[in-house]
């Protein structure tokens, strides 16, 4: 009986050692440094909308961002992140740990692009800036003059240009509504649109902020 028992003990010990080594490998693959970038210091990956966790793991592995698709899937599913992964454009530094990669995608830390519309720009100039942004898609028509709020707008790769312009118009409408609600009661203006026209006239008269109240009073 000693022979079979010793054999069984050795098998169990071997399996135990294998399990320890496998567990250590999984932890190291997840927590340790990830693969080095194939070119340069970073790797950019675009995760399409509607991608499943399996497709995300496949794309990350294909781009060389993670070393093991299986470990990524295991971590995402066991930790509950699989249902919270967000699409978008991501940029990862060389050797970023898989744990950080998963956390960044779960939190939606996408690459940020901006379209700036300075004060004084016409609608044509604003539309041209949207058209010139290479990460955007689709065509866009020039919106009515005065319908866009000057600001810097964050956009994402693949976002539709018409949606970006609509975002600019919505920002203008929101601010105009707030300003109109808080206007002085004795203003000789009947509608918010009249206020926009007056503001445009003042903008054309001067670029000095301190002069605007006097010019507006004259009008």
C-alpha cells in the first residue's frame, strides 16, 4: 500500500506546485509590467462601440497592449468590470500593467481631442474648425450666425461633426437662457434673439472688454 500512497502524494504535490505556479503567473501577468510598445513609447487602441469584452480583449492582445487575452477576460469577469467597459480611443504607455489597462477602460479614460472656437469667430470659421478636425467624421453645414457658443469643446475620435456643432449650439442656447432669465428688468429688448444681435454689434465695434458696456448702452 505504501507504493500507491507515495505515488498519490507525489501527484498531489505536483498538482499543488503547478497550481501555485499557475496562480503566480496569473497574478504577475495581471499586476506586473505589460508588453513593451511595438513602436515608440505608447500604443493607441480604438475600441468600437458595442464591442463585447471578448472583442475588447482580442483587440488589446492584437495591439500588443496585454500579454494574455484569457487573464484579461478572467479579471474583467471576476471583478465585475466586464459590463462597464467603455468604447473609445485609448493610449497606453509601454509596459502598462494589465490591471491599469482594465481600470482605464472601465473608467473611460479616452484620449481627449478638442475643437476651439474663440470669441469673435464667425459661424463659417467655427464650422471650418470642425471640418478640419481629422478625428471627426461626416459632413456639417454652417450653422446660423450667432448660434454657437465660443468655447473649447472636447470631442472623441469617430464622433459625427454634425453632432459636435449641435453640442456647440446647445451650449449657446443653455447659456443664453440663463442670461436672459437674469437680465435687468428695464432692458429695451423683447426676445433673447435681440440680445444676441446686440451682442454681435458690440463685438464688431470693439475687442476691448471694458468698452463693451458703454457701447451697449449707446445702442
